[in-house]
């Protein structure tokens, strides 16, 4: 039982679960446009693990390189392996898609690496992650770019109304999906971060998230080729996400946001594949 718990913790802490969530949303985009692209999905999976582990553990590895805990050293080795596979699949991606990848990679890099002038500092940190009020929007922007724009650019899909609506819809969905994390982190985050729950409180955060979910669902109606089946699935996902948001609190369980909430995109993909 202990070994199973350790494996599960590694699955969460090494960002495999969040990478599967990102891949699920990317796959949903491909399915919506009647496409399949194994190479871009593999690239997104391995790059998500590499990027998330870089953001999460850069500071720890920087200051404790010689005395890394066994679990962190294992994650480092795993991340290196994923980085190599990311580079391998990058060679299979179209050159124009690589420009988008460079841009999204730069945002991820600046999200973790200190670079800002001291007048913008929050708690003596100099990265985008610590600039008050923008963290959640950076996450939503990157996820939208990776899960909507990147797969379609790599398959030569031009700009259309459906693409724009899907990108906006994904941006809104990711913001709502991130709110339970921000509620959870209320007791840890510096007040200077100005997260949404810090600025408007838990109750209003949940009201705002509910309104955004209504927008997320409503956008499905204005797509040109949406189907009755798709509307039912999107409605069901909206209800699940709404319930997850309502139950979120600062004393939530260890795996509530990191596994159950983050697993909603995976469940969404499974619904579509098996419906």
C-alpha cells in the first residue's frame, strides 16, 4: 500500500497528471476539427511535463542542488528523459508551429526565471509568476495556445470563427479550472499576489466562476458545426466543473485540486471518445 501511495504521489508531483490533462484538451481540439496528430500530442505531453517541472522545481533545484531529496532527484531524471523526448518530437513538427512553441516556451521561461526590475517585485521575486493579478491569465493563455492554436497550426488549419470561439472557450474554461487551486492556496499565497479569491473573496470567486461557465457553455451554441451530442457533453462537463468549484475551499483535501479537478479534461476526453 505504501508503494502504491508513493507511485501515486510521483504521478502527481512529476506532472504526469497535468500533462495528461493538457493532452486531453489538445486531443479534444483535434477531434473537433476531425483530425488526429500523434506527433503533436506526444510533443505536448513531454513538453508539458518538462515545462511544469521546470516552473515548480527550478527554485528548489537551484538552491539545494547538492542535497536534493531522493524524490526530487528522481523527478529531475524523469524530466530530463521527457525533455529528450520533447526534442525528438519537436523534429517532427512543422517549422511554422515551432515559432508558436518558441513564444509559449518563452512565456513559460519568464514565468519561473527572475528577470523583472525590482520596482515590480513581490516578496523579492522577479518573475511573471509573482506579478500581482496576472498568474491565472498567463496559465489560461498558455493552455489555450498549446491546446487549441498549436495542434491546428501544425495541421495547416487557418483562422476561422470556430477556431477563435474554441480558443476563447478554452481560455475561459482553464480560468474556471484554476480557481479551486487559487482558493486552496489562499492560506499560502502572499497577499501581494492579488489572486482572484484574495481580491474578491471565496464566495464571489465562485459566483464569477459560475458566470464564466455559463459563457463557456453558451459559446458552444454559436459554433457552426456543433452537434446535439457535443452540447450534452459540454453541458455535463460544465456541471461537473461547477460542482468542483462549489466544493473548493482553503482546507480541501490533498488531492482535491491536484487530481480530481485537474482530471476533468481527461474525463471530458473519455466522454467524447466513448460516446
